[in-house]
C-alpha cells in the first residue's frame, strides 16, 4: 500500500531514527527545506528531542535517496533539483502512467479503479474547498499512484517508486506557488477518471500530457 508522508509520527509510534527520517523527508518534499538549505544534525536533534545517533542514521538514509548531500564541514545540504532533472521526471511520469492506464483500460480492472478514483476526487474537492494545499497534493499523488497500481505491472510500479520523491517535490512546489491551478488540476483528474470509465485510451493520454505539462518550468 502506498504510504502517505503526511501521517506524522510520534515518539511512541516508531523508532527515533525513523522519526528523524520521516520528519526531515516530509520537510524536504514539501519545500519547507528548499534545495540548497543547510541542515545540521544538532539542530534536528534539538527540534525533535532526539540523540545524535538516530538523526545521523536518518541523514545517511536521506543521502542514499539523493535528498541530502553530506558534506564534512557544512553537515548536510538539501539536494536541489535542476530544471533538466525536473523535465526528466515529468517525462517519465507521463510515460509510465500512460502505459499503465492503457493496460487498465484493456483489462477488467477499470470499474474498480474508477470507484477508487471517485473517492480520491472527493478528497481533493474537500481539500480545495478548505484551502488545504498539502492535503490536495497528497490526494493528487494517491490518484496517480492508484492508476499505476491498478495496472498490476510490477515494472511500471518500480519506475513510479523510483521517481516518486522527485515528483512529489515538484507537486508541492507547483501547488504552493500556484494554488490557483488546483481547480484545473482537479478538473484534469475528473477527465482522467472519465477516460478510464469510457475506456478511451487516447483521451486519457491527451489529458495526462496536458496535466503533467503544467509542471514544466516550475524550477
């Protein structure tokens, strides 16, 4: 099951290293710690009330995921995304999801997927009404993941997971900088769900291309 980074963890829920990892990762994905930001283990220890060892473990893990760059004198620096990298992510997102949607439409999984997408659309509508940008972004992520997951294509899922964190950083940045586009994003999602329901591969591909194109040039 696709985990949401929005679910904050507490001291009693998970080990200290996992807490440090989840909290810091969420701040990076949301842009609260933008690319190029310096981050010290001591500061995170103080913020979370943790000892140095679990925070160090968390930093190593985030570095392995290419979210942090560890530097001997500066501590850690949030790894920025370049415009070309962002374009690569958008391109791969479109390719993977379009392929997954085509498989879903050609299978018997469409009806169940449409039901799931309807629930996610309702969540996005609620977030839009409440001005909850972060909640909207997470429902957006869940929507697109549901399509890839429904394809039951393990290779598509693998590539989707590989680019997930980069895609989330772009989503958060786009929606926070341009919240006026939330309504258009929701309209695109409705059109995508309708294309699945109608079994229209071409409509899905065309809508998806327009939808992800909004992210180009955001960096």
